C-alpha cells in the first residue's frame, strides 16, 4: 500500500501510475498474489489440517480443533478477504461436523455443546472475514481519495504556475486513465459541427458521438476519450482534467492574441520610427543629388573640371548613402517578415572580410587574421553584410586618424571576429539597446543613418547560427564580437603567424 503515497512534485508519469494503481486496487483491492494465497488457505488449508489431525489421532477435543480451523479462517480473511474466509468457514464447519463432532463420520451432532461450538466457529469466521474485508475497502477508499487529492493538487499547482500546456495535459489524461486517445472538441462558430482544438493518441474522436466517453469542459467544449469507458468513480478527477483543459486552451489563445498584439505594436513602432528617421535621412542625400545635378545642367554657368568632378562626387556620395539606407531598410523588413533563408556553406574568413571592407576608407582598418583558422559555417552574402555594417559603425565612431582593429581567434568550436574601436564607447546599460532598430547614439548627427546597421548585423548573424554582442574596449571604446560556428570536424590545426594588413 505504500506505493499509493504521492507527492505533488512527482512528475506526471509517476502520478499517472499511482492513480492507475488505485483504479486496479478497486477491482482486486488485496492484489492477485494475496487473493490466490487466501483461496488456497481457505480451501486447501482446512483439508490438510483435517488430514493431519486424523492421521495423528490428536484427541484435542472439538473446541480446540475448532480453534485450529478458525485460525485458518482468520488467515484466509487476512490474505484474501471475505470470500476466501467464507469458503474456509464453510469447509471447516463441514470437516468439523463430519470428522470431529460425535457421532464421527456422520452429519448429525449428538451434543448441544458441539452444535454451539460449530455455530460460534462459523459466526466468528464470518465476522473476522467481514472486518478484514471492510478494513481493506476502507484502505482502498482512503488511498483512492488520497490519489485524487494529489491529482487535483497537481492540476491546481500547475494551473497557478501556468505550466499546463494543452497537449501535455491531454497526454497526462491518456496516461492516467490508460486509454487510447483524448481529444478536446469545440463547437464551431456556426454551432453546426465540432472542431478538434487539440488531441493526443491514435485516431481521436472527431465528434462526441464517436467517443467511448465524453465530459463537458466548458461553454461549447467537450473532452472525449476513446479506448474504454471509465467507471463512475473516475468522473470527478476526469472533470477536473476537463476544466483544466479548457483553461489551457484559453491561455493558449490569450498568448496567441498577446503575441499578435505585440507584433502589431512592434510594426507600428517601426513604422513610426521609420517615418521620423527617414524623413531627414532620405531627403538630405536626395537634396544633395538634386542640387548637384541642377548645377551641372545650368547653361549660364561655366564649371571648371574640378568643380564638375566635385559635383559628380557629391552625386555619387548621395547615391551611395541612399543605396545603403534602402539596403538596410530592405534587410530589416526581411528579418521582420522571416524571409531570410541563409545558405550555409563552409567558407574562410579571407574570402569574406576583404570584400566587406571595400566601402570603408583606406588605412581605416587593421586586419589581424591568424593563419590556420578553421573554416566557418555561414552564408557568404549575409556574413559579408554583417562585417561591413559592424566595421562601418566602428569607423564612424572612431577618432580621426585612429584605425579600427579587426582580429580573429578560435574559442572552443567557434571563431570569434572582434571589431575594436577607440571611440566614446557605450555604457553597459545600453549595450543591448544599440542593436534595436532606429537606435543611434545621442551625439549622432542627422544624415549619419537611421540606426539600422547593427540591428541588421545582429539579425543576419543569428540567422546563420552565430551571435553578435558588444563589449567595452579596455582603455575606452567599443568591441563588437561576432561568433561563428565551425563545421563539424573542422578543428584548428594551428594558429600559425598573424598577418597584419590595412584596408
């Protein structure tokens, strides 16, 4: 009986197993081994005892012999309950009457005292059997109530903690009651058909009529079971599961609505920030391009070759700024719509870093890429955009004449690409905010971008399975750490010698 004790912290499988034990206990509350032992003691035991007493010629007297047979009846009651004890009392009384009560070998009883002895023997045997059986049933009932209380406590605690997911809860029902499938059905909006909100197990019921058992779970909700019909004693616990399933379904819908509201809020925030940020950053290069082209087309002004080259350079610079801005906006929209699908291949950093630095001024970056670095698993185009955006941001915030250091190293099964600048740096409390869209430093001037570069860089890094984090540079500045995975089996064979170059 100790197996029936439960604790609310026990995992669901143990809880289900204990509750099943209680259910089986109801049909055979003493267990099969004890029932077999009880029947053997109640039927075979009296025959063996009679054979021993006859064979030894004990001559103990009917009262003492009745006590011996009564001990077998008590033992049968303790082992097997009422029915084995009843059988023991009947067999014992028959044997006592025929073999030990005068006249022997006859069904008559000569002495009234012997009649009383046989009657008392039967009454005591049946009373003991009834008491033992009642005690066993009380024990079974207490164990069942205890298991029910623990199950309800488990459901209540999981509900309070918000841990009861609907599929897990339905699987818990299936395991607890040992059935084939469980389904939570809901009436459609037109109330004309049933829709399966969730189900576990093979071939769940599509309608309440197809189920072996159904329990109301709320307004328009029904919990259906297939596999067998549960006894009425299980309906209370099953009703608690049904109510919990309705709560889990409602919680899932609320989470979905909250997530949808969050996405709409984020989209609205992005639109507002985009309009506020782009209004100036788009007009400035457009105005510069328009002014330069208008000046070049003027017929009343004779421009020198140097002036024309300067105006054309302004047009090119404005176009480049517009192209960079539009590219970042498109990249951010791809990230937010989930359309970024990286093509992961094995590449060497030497294939990606030099092309990514084409947009920065000469002598603005110092490369420190050791030889013998392992290949990395990444998308060539996305990785190039990440490096370009990070380096561009570092160069933008570096003091004049101070080059940005771009170094690579191996850490466990990853390669780290660190971009180190000596700019003003960022406080620790703001290091995560700089990766949010439309975030710019307080001292950033208009025309220096809309604050999407680092947001796009982190999004592309994570899409490839990497990470992009910000650290403080010792002595002042900011260090961007890009961590990339190495392909399985691609371990570094040696660090070699560092090759330093400028771009």
